[in-house]
C-alpha cells in the first residue's frame, strides 16, 4: 500500500470518526429538545382540557347522539395524538395524523432517538356525565413530526458532509501528489547510484524534510565515491605489492638459493676430482654448511609468507620473534615493547592472524617510511570489557608530515584488517606518529 493511500485511509477514518461523534451528539441534543417540546405541548394540552372541563362543564357533557369532541377537525396538531375512548375501549373520536407514512423518517433513525431517552408516557383525563364515567380522553405524545424535521436537516447535512469529504480527499490527493514529486528525484538518484553513477545528486526541493533526505543522500554518494576510489587505489596498490613480493621472492631465491646451489654443485664436483681424503672431507663439510644455510634461508622465506610460526610458537612468541628480528636489523632505533600475556591466550586463531599481520605491517611501514630513534609497541587490555588495545608509536616523522600525510597501502591494509575485526583504528600525528587500535576479544 502506497503512502498516499495510507494517508487517505487515515484522513477518511478520522473524518468518519468525527462525523459519528458529531452525529451522536446531534442526536442526543435533538432528542432532548424534542422530548422537552413534546412534554411541554402535552402538559399544555392536559391543562387546557382539564381547565375547560372545570370551567365549562355543560359544554363538555357527553351526548349519546353526538359522541364526539370535534377532535377529528384538528389537523394542525404536531406533537400529540388526542383520542376520546368510551368505557368499552372504543375510540369515538381522534385527531387526524399530520403526515403520510411515506414521509416518516426511517425506523432505525426513530429507534436510535428512542434509545437515548425514556419512553414518553400518555396522559388520561376521565370524562363523566353527572357522576357516571362515560369515557376518557387520552393524550399520547407523538414526536414523529419533530423526528421528520430533524431527519430532513440531517439528510441535508449528510449531503454537505459527503461533498465535503469528496473535496477533502481530492484536495489531499492533489496536494500530496504535488508534495511527493521530489521523492521521484530521490528515487531517480538511487537508480543512478545503482547503475554505478557516483556523481548522482538530488537537487533542493524546497521542502525541509525532503531536503534533509536529499542532503543525506548527497553526502552518502560522496562517501561512496570516496570509498570506491579508495578501493580502486587499494586494488592497484595490492597488485603492485604482489608484483614487488614476487620480484623480491625471485631475487631472494636467485641471490641466496641460486648461489648456494652453485656452490654445492662446485663442491660436489671437487669431491669427484679430490686426490686426498682431507680435501674430500673439506668439500663435504662445505656442502653440509651450505645446506644448513639454505635451510635457514628457506625457513625465513616461509615464515614471511605464512603464519605457521604462530601455530608453532604461539602468538606471543611469534610476535617477540618478529620484533626481535626487526631489532637485529635496525640497531639505530631503540625499540621497546609490552605484551599483556593475560589477554594473548584469550584471542581466537583468526584474530591472532590479523593481529600478527597488523604488527608486521606496522613495523614494515616504520621501516619503509621513517627513520625513528625510538619505537614503542604496546599490546594491553583496555577497560572492564577486556578490549585489546594495540599502540604503534615512533618518533621518526618529518616536520610537514601532518600536512602532507597520505595513507599508503600499508596503513590502508591495517585499517582494512581492523575493520574486518569490527575494531577502531585511529592515526594521530603530533610529535610522534601513533597508531591506536581497539579490538573486541572473541574467544
């Protein structure tokens, strides 16, 4: 169901409810007024007849030959039915009905009015001749005429209300159709965005609420465009890094393994041509030494390519090995580290791999882009929820580092790993370059 249809349903429900409440109030007021008017007329008729009999007893004497009061000649009585009934219960004379049954209000309307008040009772006046009772006059309230007038007024009111409801619905429909036209522009913007158009924008509509949506949409598009550019750049950088890693691996294999294999081949050839046992043993020892060096070199390459070291040593020792290895290569920098052992064992294997790579990438980033004198690495527990905090701090920054700061593939890789762990990464540049990472621990 569309918003337009919902709005029309709500408005019509409100109108119908208001009409029903108003109709009920009108019925109650009308019934009260009708009752008061009918009872007043009845009281007046009783008073007139009783006083007429009292003041003119001869005029009201009952005559057998002319058993009538002339009630049938009264045609303008609206609120009462007056009848003369003899002692046998036979109606001898009565007033004429004022309306045709065809013009009476519907029965449900009369019943609705009757429900709202107590029934109207009739009045009876005894008629005597001398001391003998000859009959009585019954004055019965008859509010049908008033009901008819009220019904006619209500019918006119219902027609007015019907026309009013039609006009209100038409006005709301046209107004709402005009007001939601800017939504079509927003939908068009989403369609363009879905097609990959990151330049899509929603123009100002002149409606405050829709302008807020449009501004949020435009802001979202800008962020998506920036994220798309960031992903594109990251993809290019990753391809470049992969090529560099391949080249480095090929160079290491060529420089180290190639030379070692050549030396082993040379020593093996010399064994064949050795004339003395001493020279032969010397070549054998050389081959053994070269093989050990080659094994260590291979292990170092495998260590850098895979995380089997974590399974072998555990995260804490693997990190210490990584840090100590860096310290041995960069003796000009003073590196200190703190590792909270209480939290290390609570980290699941997937998080351990990411944390190791984050530290490794951070150290590599310092190695490539800084010339620090002091480097600090801290892995600690933060707060009662036992969040893991990682801090990488170095003082090897340039004076204009904050102004010309640009995230390279290393920092983007760190941020991506932190994002995968649903953590937060903050980079600050002041007197030192500091990376602060907060991670929730999943056991």
